[in-house]
C-alpha cells in the first residue's frame, strides 16, 4: 500500500474515540478529524458535541463538523488536503463514490462485527439480541455497498452472558483500536491484500430507532437479550397499567410458570417476576418509571401496588 502520511479520520460516537487516540499515540495523528454536527440532547435540548469532537480538541487535532460528506464544497476542501487514507469508525453517513475514491489509498472502516455477519448501523445490538456466542471487529476496505468491502483483518471475542451493548461496545472499541494500528503497520510494510466477503453469509443490522416495547409472549431468554442489546440506547420498556416502564436490567432464570405471558408473579428478593412465552419467567431487576430514577423490581411493585396474578395490560 505504500507510505501513509496524511490520514483523515471520520468518527462520531464514543466507540470511535479509542481508535482516534490510538492513531495519535502511534504517531499517526490525523491531518483532519471529521465528525457529525452537534445535536440537541437531554430534556433541555441543549446542543451536544459528539464525543469524537471533544476528543479531537483534547488531542489537539484539527476537527470539522460536516452535515453532508457528499457535498461538493466539502469534497473540494478534503481534496486540497490530498489525504493518503481515510479511517472511518462509526461515522454515521453513507460515503459517495467520489469520497471513497478521494484518498490515494482509499478508505478503511473499523466495523464492530465479524463480517459479513451484521452489516449495518447496529451490529453490537444485533449480535446480542440474536444470542450470538461471539462477535468481534473487522477492518475492511470500504466500497459503495453497505459494509460489503473486502476484509484485511478481524478479531473475535466472546459475548458475556450478562453483557450489555454498552459494555460490549467499550470492549470492542478497544479491540478495534489495537487491530487498526496492527493493520496500518502491516500495510505500511507492504502487507497482504484484503479477503473478499462471502455474500451468502451476509446478515443485516438495521439502525435502532425508538424505545423497544417488550413482548411478553417471547421467551424470557429472548426478552433478557433484548434488554441487554438495547441498553443504553434506545432502551426497552414494558407497559404496566398503561405506564411505560423502562427495563434496565433483567434475567431469565431456570424457572417455569403455567401463567399466561404478561402475568405478574411473585417478588423474589429485589426482583419482580413476570410470566413470559413458553412457560418461562423473566425477572425484572432494575427498572425506571417515567421521570424517575432507576429502582428495583420490588420497589416498582410497591410503588404501583402490584399484586401477583395481575396482567400487564
């Protein structure tokens, strides 16, 4: 691949920060960091900069927020930098062909799955929700297809039995940052060509939108996986007496119940038990009422004066 002197880094969320830090620490500080514009957040809808923008300023690297990377004026500015390579980590915009072809050596993407499994915007959540035993990080050469480019390297890791998407994301971000530096070092030394993906094995991980309402008709194991998969974002919820209760932590114990799905059962310890599909039982460990703080399942039952045998709806 030859010498790599001028790198442009594209990234937005916290997942991308370790890769940016690794580039700087390895002596490959980007000539420019490109991120998404600040977005309204929180109850006050205050404009909040992406984590990558904050990290770039802390690392004293030039940073620019770009609403449309396909815009002609941005491509002109980027072309004037004459980048050798673009490194992309969870940026959040589709790259047009003009941008893919602009860096002399193309674009590398750090993707949080073992491609071709879970192409798309939310691979970490998809892997947990599906019950995958393992996932990992792939370093791929970008092309116009969605995460379909050939792969330079991948590194696998098991998914913890109780690991949430937020926890797994932090681990994968660190793994990805290490693997990125290894791949760049190998490419600078004239390393191997990437391996094409097997299209027959491709699966999709669509973008997450809105709080997921849990269906008690599903098995407790599937429900517990959803709670972990969508924690912290976009979150999961149950309707209890027409009140949307956020479920932060839940588990599927080896318990059985003949009650119809959605029936409130006993309150074992601090958890609230709920009948789920197939005779399984879901324990609600940590929940949150609208506008409230996280509380135990028992505190929820006490606050709403729930009784065993009561149905959710």
